[in-house]
């Protein structure tokens, strides 16, 4: 099982982020065709991206007290009449929401979330191994045969799977959008937490994620281009470019944080 969603420090690069901040190494600038994250990164580089759980831990390390779960809006997740790319992003958002709220979700809602995650991944073309894993988790949840802590670990792993027959199917190219949905949902909540506590200083530690934004922006301009609805794709790219821009600023302002919050919120309403 391959999990590409983890958080460590990169060494040997002037642009590396510390392990206290969610960050990712971007792929080579010459990459034109996305196949999978690991395929597009040379051996000398490592793809790093935060999981929803790591995002919560990162804001705690930055000294914020707000629980991201407390900021989650109520979402009505539906995959009907949606493109595969929209389904991928929605599934990522639902995965993120489930990870952040898993300790407090009523059993019935948790089962519904898992069933919708299974449906979304199936519509994306997920492999048999991954679908069977989620089916097993649903069964164990229904019979109380798995603890919430163990279920949390399993769901965290699902965010990063991309191996054919274990993760998304071999002909599928929407995996990065699932991950982008989970990541951008987390970024939106991080902005909300920073603004709620008026801890603008924490943005230096939490929002300088240029490499992550660049990675997903390049996907949207290559494999993701012309597949998602134009309005959604443009909104996604606008949010990602804002993340790039504020990462390069000497001082991140409250207005910058509000801009990213509003842009990511706008995207989330579209998916």
C-alpha cells in the first residue's frame, strides 16, 4: 500500500519546508504529462503533501487552539451528474472531512461517509484492492469491530493510494484532484482558524506552501486541462496561484489570508 500523503522535512533544497509545516516538493518544470505523483518525480526528489490529520497537528504545533473539525460546514455530497474530475475533488473533500471529525461523528453518519467515499472512488475507477478495503471498513464499522483510532489510520492511508488495483485504476488520471480536494479543504480551514484567533503570524508557518500549489497547478494545466468544467478549473487555478503568490511575500497580511479563504471557499461550493 502506497501512501504519498505524509509530512517530513526535505533536505538539500533551499526551498525546503520544516516538518512543522505542511509542504510538498514540486515535480520537474519540464514535466508535461502527469501519470502519477511518484512517476513524475526524479529519484533525487520527494513528493510531500499534508494529510488532513497532519494539517490539524500542524496548526497545533503553530500554537493555534482551534479544532478544524469545529470549523467544518455541513456539506451535502452528491456525485450525480458530475464529471470524473469533480467526483475526485468531492471525494477528497469528504475524506478530509471524515478524518477531521471521525472521533465525534455519529455511527450512522460515519457509515454514510464511508459509503459515499466508496461510491466516489468507484466512479473514479478505483482498483479492486482499494474498494475491497473500504467495503471491509464499512462492514467493521457497522458491527463495531474496529476502533475509531484504527479506522482513522486506515482512512488516512486511503488519501494517498494510487497503485493500480490497490488505488485508482491504471487508466485513471484524477488521483491528484482527489488529493487537491483534501488539501484545499484543509487550507480553507487553516485560514479560518488563523483569522478566528487573529494569529496572522502563524501564516508564515502554515501557508507558505508554494511547492504544493505549484504541483497541483501543473496538473490542472496538463492532465487536468479540458476535463473539469471550465468555471471550476479556473477557480481552482486562481486559488492555487494565490497560494503561490503569498508564499513568496515577505509578510503575509490578514487580507492575503482572507483572499485565500474566500477563494478556496468559493471552489468548495462548486464541487
